[in-house]
């Protein structure tokens, strides 16, 4: 964390993001809302509530139900999301917001997806072709055994185990080397690589 790379918390869902990881050029004045919560109008709802009922000191903010979204690349429904869509695709103000497709920032980076518009950094290219390729080849996650989404193969030579990067990270059993950190890109010939539990050399905790 630095002066120009703060951690921001969404006022609606409380997800925490680094400015650089989430493509936020400057800390916004007032409350911050993540891409998904803005898509579902939670920023406008909060503004209306604030104008109607001035929050007194110590007053609790209204609670929101979990958003009806899930990652296109893994089974996990919590986290920092970006839109994933075809070039030219859009959902207008009058359209059903649930038509949008979402992907974790982490999953998008590990799949090598690029931004649709580098000036906006709120949406990445479609992941549907990748998903179809894994599905057609009957690939499933070695850890959660789900066939949903996209996977990375264990970097050990000859190992054919495929894993969701989010499963690898949360398991505590897999060696995971990201290609960037909170300060930017990492210079390494092993970046964006992971290893299955058998080839990570990490002892499970009691």
C-alpha cells in the first residue's frame, strides 16, 4: 500500500481492492462503490438514502443482500468483479442488469484477458471461448472437482492436474506465483504459475 495505491472498501458489499489492481486512477471523493454494486445501482440507492435520512453519528449503514452474480471462471461468488463481454456488447439503463456476465479480477488476470477499453478498466474481453474449450475437453478442478469455468495446469513437468486459481489460493496447499502485486508487474520467468498440492512442498496445517 502506498499514497497512490490505497486499499478501498466498497460501501455496499465491503469488498476490498487495491487501486492499481482494480484500475482506479484516483481515490474518489465520498463513498466508493465497486463495479458490480454500481451496475446494480447501489450507489444511487445509497445517495437517495443519505439525502432522505442523514446518518447520525454511529448509525449503521443499511445491509444489502448478496448480488445475484457469480464468476464465469470459477465457482466462487464473493470477491472483486469486472464485467466480461464481447467487444461492442453493452447493457443499457432499461435492460435487465442480471444479463451481465462477471469475472473476478484475479481470474481475469490469470486467464490473460485484456480490457475492452483501457480508458475505463471496468470490463474485460469475453471468457466464453476459453470456458467452452475446457468444457469440451472435460477438464475439472483437482481441488473442488467442479467443471465450471477456467483452469490453470500445475507447472510441474508431466503433471496433468488443473486447478481454479481461486481454489489454489484459498487451499493453503498450493504454491501460487502471481504476475503482479500491489506495486505493479513482477519480473519473473515463473509468474502466473501454480503447482498442485503434491508438487508445492507445502505442509498442511494441523
